[in-house]
C-alpha cells in the first residue's frame, strides 16, 4: 500500500511534464518524435461537491491519476502532460472561478493552438468535471475540423469516478480516493450546504449522505482504487497509441461532384 501524505503543489511525472522541459529539450524533439507524441490536457474545475473536501479535489484526482498512469504507460505511448486547465465551466453555486461556455471553448482552442504550433498533432483531453463533458466533446470536434488535430477524450465519470450529483453511483468512491490522496479525513458537511438551485435546476449538488470512511480505512481502499484506475488509464493510453494517425495529416477531404 502506498504511503499517502500531504500532496505536493505539483503532481506530475518529471520526465513527461511539459513545463519541466527546457527549450533545449524541445529543440531535440524531431518532427518524427513530435508526431508520435500525445499531449495530455488535464481539465479540472473548482467546486464544493458535498464530499467534505477542498475545492481543488478535481485537480488532485486528475493529476494523481495521470501521474500514476503515465508512470506505468505502455512502451508505445509517448506523452507530454500539460498543467491542468482550471478556469472552465462551473454553473453550480458551489463552483468557483468558473467561466461561461464561449470563454471555456476559447480557452481550449487557445491551448490547442499552441500545441499545434509546437508541432504536436495528437492530444487527449482528460476531464474531471461533469460540467465540462459536453464542452470537451464540442471543442474536440471543432478543433479536429479547424486544425486537423487527432483528439481523444477521457472523462473520470467513465472510470467509475463520477462527481455528478444526480447520475453518479460512485460519489463515495470518489470521496474515499480524495481522502487517501489528500491524507486527511473529510469535514462534516451540513445537509443544507449548497441548497441553492443550480443552472440545471434539478442537478444541484447535495452533501453525500451517510458517514465517510475513516482516514485509515480510506487509505487502504483508496490505494486499491488508485492502483486499479491508473492501470485502466494506462491500458487506454496503449489503445490511443495503437490508433492509426489521421489520413492527409488530419485534413478533411472535401466532397466533389460525381
């Protein structure tokens, strides 16, 4: 079982974290290397999910999972990981530092623009926020059309770590993993917390009912969740790596009259 402690300010694999590469490191990357590299774009909002944890729980989750998955990645997967994008959609009253949909879309476009300008053509959006799943889908489609990028998407909800306040069947699992990663038991949450009506009206965030696991219990169960989920993501990385590149360098063929 890994020894969980207070997480560092930056959770990343040193060899694959974009900000820790120097200009000299980038200069050594040939066009062939860049073509075979997948840029990982983590997306994490800030919100009170009624779990008794801090507003950065999404970031703690997604960066920890990416770090663990990258460290056990298959040999055919060559990643570069960006810092998490934090200023995204957050319509619930418990969200913080949120932006509107046009700004969120423009933000993803700006990031994709510099990835493309740096010579990388494959990227995967790994999103922790249920409020940003539709945005990622729309942006991935639009950026594929505009830049010819090969874009893959991965939401934590598909990995049995769903924060959605209504549809989720795994909120306790998320709480347990965050407890283990943060190294602290969740605070008690009032049943009245976050009772304001959300943008979607019937999807307001409510506190998780029932007692949370103790820190000791969560560290044991959280270690198992972390191990199984990072293994799952690493396997998906292998599938992404094996996916053939887009034809015509991503250019979309135009229809011609018969």
